[in-house]
C-alpha cells in the first residue's frame, strides 16, 4: 500500500498529465487553423505522449491497489500572439510538470518508498527529454521561423515526427 500523500500526489499527477494532453491538443488545433500542419503534427504527437503518461500513473496506482480519483481538468487558453508563443508556453509548462514529478519523488523518498522512486525515475528522465525538445523547438523557430522559407522547411521537418508508445514496466 502506498503512503496516502504519495498516492494523492500521483492522483493529482494523472490530472496534470491529462491537462498537458489537452493543452497540446489545443496547440495542435491552433497550428492547424494557421495552416502549419507540421507544427500541428508535433503537438498532436505530444498530446498522445502526455495521455499515455497519465495512463502509466493510473496503472501504477491500480497495480498498488490504490483508488483512482479523477479530478477536473481546466480548459487551456488557446489564444496565442504568434507562432512562437505556444513553443515558449510549452517549455514553461514542461518545467512545471518536472517540478510536480520532483515533488512526488521527494514525498516518496521521505517515506522510503523505493518502488515508487524506481517508477518515477523513468518520468524524471522523460522530463529531461521533454524540456530539451521544447528548448530545441524554440531555438529552431528563432533561427528559421522569421523567414517564410525557413518556417516552411521547419514545418516540413515537424511533419515527420511519429508517435511511439512509452516502454515502461509497471511492477
């Protein structure tokens, strides 16, 4: 049985991951409306990944005989001042998610819940990748996004991203 605080934090993390999926789906919709289908694709794949993260947290709770408490998911603001703004908001959001996972890790560490710590290690590594990918997107956009041809080529590059399901064992 998990510590109540750790269980509650993981339940909250499920909502945060689903919010992330919702946020990125909204960003995909924004780029679709703007005709940037590569950016749309990148964020759609991102939404799928975040949904899967929520399902991994859910499965972990169930595998530990814990109840799932579905919390309300706030609607994200889909208004952006330009093509670069969602990219900056993405990095900011990923840093918030990293802090949330670190909070769960700290709580699990305080009660010596080594199984949860091991489970969270995958997410900590994943968040490092998420933040780097977001920062790289900003750099590419800042380098190439101001030029129509550069923006077109970047959009074409982002079209090639494909969804890959996470490979995490939930013992």
